[in-house]
């Protein structure tokens, strides 16, 4: 019966390639119109350079900063801070989530302090970090690490506790002990949630870095933006913000590629 129904069902018309490409290109029409209006407004004097530099000026400034090596040097410093803080935050969040997710006693010890700390505005802890760690690299990395710990912890904890009980019971039927169950059933089931937490953590990492690089920085994209603010260089400020955005998008794209590869067994991803 189901075969007959599927045969009698009309085939879905195939969209021509040019029409699909046009649909994808239409997403860029409105941003390009806005940039063009921005450029025209700057050329006609409607937008002051002190308020916002023209797109052409921003492109020229970006090219000059890249050619001089200043942009690459500051970008490398910012990337180092983010990677260091992210490594600490992801490792801490993962270990705490495993401890709390796999054990009731671990949940009693870990979850309450984590939930209490999560409600604090972690960016408001900057003065304490400066008092505890000084004004060097340590408070910058610590701020990124703290901000990235909570998304990883919350999502992985929820993924572990949300593992399919039927799969766990099936594993026990096949003779898996607790360690094997955790390794082969629970953690793979929690992997989608863990990757979602990692994507959130990447976004928080760049947000934390923007604030962290206000702390007596002498290099980095944030330092470049602060220095440009003192001289009313809106072109450099916009270049720095664009770099932050591009780095964040690039990091998110890497995680999404990892997600497609690691979760290829999911039907939704296989069909897509």
C-alpha cells in the first residue's frame, strides 16, 4: 500500500540551477544596497567621517593595515588569547559536566555552584580579575575562559542527562559495563549538545575578548580599536569590528564542518 501511494504521488518539480543560484544571491542584495547608500551618503557629506567613515575609506585602511603587517600582528595576538581561554574553558566545562551528569553526588557538588556563578554577569568580574591576576595576559585569558565554561557545561550536562534510556538499557543487555556504557552510548548521544555548547562558547569567547582587551592591552584587535578611538579614526574602529566578526564567523564555520562530519550518522544531516 505504501509503495502504491509513493508511486501515485506526483514528483516534486526540480528547481532550475539558475533559479536556485538567484535565490542564494538575493540574500546579499539588501546588504549591498545598504553599503551603497552608506557610500553615497558619505560622498554627499550626509555622514561625517568622524561619525562613520565611508566604505571606500574603510577598505583602503584595511589594505594599508594588512600591507604594513599591523593587522596581522594584532590579529595573531587576539587569536592567541581566544584559543588559550577557550581551551581552558572548554576543558573545565567538559570535565564538570561529565562529573555532574554521570553522578548524582557529582551533581550535588558541582551543579549548584555552577548555576550560582552562571547568574553573575561575568564581565562585571573584571575588577576582581585585575586585583587577583594583575593587568597582564592572565586576566584577559581568565575572562575568556570563564565566559566559555558555562555554555559548554550547560549543554553537555543536558545532553548527558537526556541520553536515550532505551539505548542505555540495550547496552546493558549486550553486557556493557558502566565505563563502556558511558564511552559508547552516553557520550556519543550527548555529542550533538556538546557541539551546540561549543558554538555558543565561541560566540561568548569573542564577546569576552572585546572586553578583555580593554584591560591595559598593548597589542590585539581591541588595543587597535582603543588607540583609534583616541584619534577619532572610525575607519580603523570599523576594520577592527569587521575582523572580530570575520574571525567569529570563521570559527563557527569550522565547528559546523566538524558537526557535519562527527554527526553524519544523524538522519537529518544525511538527508541534507
